[in-house]
């Protein structure tokens, strides 16, 4: 496998995997069962984005924030309570659980991978099928899987305050909570962390660009989500950051709202959460024969993860899809299957989309969104989050929409805003995966009182509308005849 002298080594393998994150490990688990001729190249520390800087540490922070919020709202239940947030303890516990449990579990798996299958350093293409890793190792591979991940995007406007800028990659390393923070963005990272920091006592202001929470696509759902979150949080939903500067008072943000009003304020820290950039741009793809658009995008078949007609496959958040954990793992395995079967592609069926924001109330989108269903004949079942169980919880903010095919009664998708929406979302994802109709789901027993009663009632609402739609369609057809 190894050739070369002391200064330069050449490694010849059938498969090279760039990246040891969720998708890279998914690919490795597949390919390593078939051959020993492979190498996984990792730039930076092991431990997936999910475990180190994503899903798990953010949920640890959110859970601490939920406990703080319970203290602040317990009077409603006749249980007066008081307490204060110890920021250092919150962050120490977060890192302890993250490092000793979630990252450690991942590192335990990586440690079991044979040393001959692991290579550390930044990889870049120097020719088709040829990778330079660092400055001393050349890897020659017949098939290559790019699972190199992504990094936070930081605009040039924040360069004057970089000493105070945080991202989702760095915020969890803070020793203590800041006194104040500006959160730039209104995506999942911005809203989850922004609300959590606010509930932990950090003076938080959120700055958006478009005025929309993009996961939701129905106009009414978007408006309600923004209204509900703005009731609790200081949000400027649309506009742009004009300039930033730093002085003894902190990092100044000069923001122009879409209505023309200027908002200028100083903060201890600035969390930039405006999206992530694929690390593909660091690989020298032009040397591999990959076609790159003027915007730097690379075309990938989502059913094979293959890049054009090349023996190159891209998976995980290195793609423009920015998948969540389960999708990243799926993509790694799809890429591996097609690398193993190269040059004969084997298109894979993809699971129905499932996205959850762990805000309060939660936001979830399942299957096809309202926007994706435009032009299709659908009925919408919808109700507020006022089931008996939600009333008991005193969590009645939000709304739920389920989209049915008007002709077949098949559930196509849903958009949710409400407490414990994650559980209803999974039930809907199961129904969509198996092509179930509303009638079939309604055959399931629903315990009283439970949040699932809301799903039942929404589907009943959808069926009433569908029957009305059928009657109107039949009447029109009869009249026309």
C-alpha cells in the first residue's frame, strides 16, 4: 500500500474517504466490510460535527435553558420558585457531557479502526485520482468519497470585531456566559442558541435578513412563528448589518432594518449563525476534472451521490443539501454503495425529509412542504396547538398543518409550530414513509390526554375538507355535463 522514500510517501488504495464525520464514517462502515484497500483522511480533531459542535452540545445548552425558564414561569402552576443561572456550571456540565459521553462514544469507534486505514492531514487534489495529504503523503485512489464537511460562514462586515465573534464551532468553549450577545441569522442554529442564551439570562438580540423563518413555507405559519418568537425575544427580522466596530464598550453592530430604521448597539459577543460553507472549496477540485459553476457549486446526483460521470462521490454537509444527522449518515452509505458498484450506479430511495428546530415552541417540517406542493391538488388540515394535553402544559402557542392529496387521501407533508412537535413529526414521517392515508393513520389508537390527539383532530379536519372538496368537484362535473 505504501511506496516511496523517507521524504515522500505514496499510498495506493482502491477507495479514499476524505472526512471522518457522520457521513464519512457511514461510508467507511460499508466499504471496510468489502475491502482492506481504503483510507480515511481526517483534517482536524476526530468527533463528528453533531457530537462536538452541533446537535448534542446545543441540546445540552437548550435543556439548561428550559430549566431556567421553568423557574421563571412556575408561578402559573401555583409553584413559586426562584433561582439564578451559574453560567460557568452550565458550560462546564455541557462540555463534560459532550466530551465524556457523546464525543467519547464517537472516538471509541474511531479508535477501533485499524491504523492503516487512517491518515491525518488536509487533503487536496493534485490530479485525477491523486490526493496530496499535507506535504509528505500522496494518496492514489480509484474511487474517492468527499465527506469533508462544512464550516461557519462569516461575512467580511464582521472582520473589525473578530475578537468577539463566536460561531457554533466556538461558542461551546466559552468559560462563562457573556452579559450580552448579538445573534446574526434566523436559521436553526441562530434561533435555537439565541433563545437558549436569552433564557439563561444573556441579553440577546437577534438580527435577521429576509424576515422569514425559512424552514416553514406556508405564509401563515411563517407569520405565526415569527410572532410567537418575537413575543419572547428581541428580534429585528429583516435588514442588513451596515458596519461593525469595537471599542471599550464591546462589539458595535450598526443594523439597518428593512423599514429604513437604524439600530446601533454594543454587545459583549457576536454569534454569527448565517449558514455554513462547504469545505469542497479547499480540495482543488479543478485538478480532479470536476465541473464547478461560477458560484462555486458542484453538481451531485442526490440518489447516487455521484459527481458527474467521475468516480467521485460527495456526501454529508459538504453538499449544498446541508443534511441533518440521519441524512448525512444515509448519504455516506449511498455514496459507499455507488463507489463499490462503480461504474454501475444504483440509485437509492431517500427517506422523507424531516427537520426539527428545538426552539420553544418547536418548528418541524416533514415530507413535502407547502411550497413544494404548489400546483398540486391538496387539502390542508389545520388546528392550533390547543389539545387538552397542551392546555395542561400551558403550551398552547402554535399551529399545525397537514397536507393531503385531495384525490387519494395520502399524507404528503406537514408544517408544525408547537410544543413537543418533534413527536408528532416522527409519527407523520412514519406515515409518509409508508404512503399511508389519513384514514389509515386514524385507525391508530390515541390515548387521552396526549399530544397525539392533536394529530388525530387535524387529520379529521383534513378529511372533512376533502369530502367537501370531492362534493364540490362532483357538483361542478355534473353541472358541466
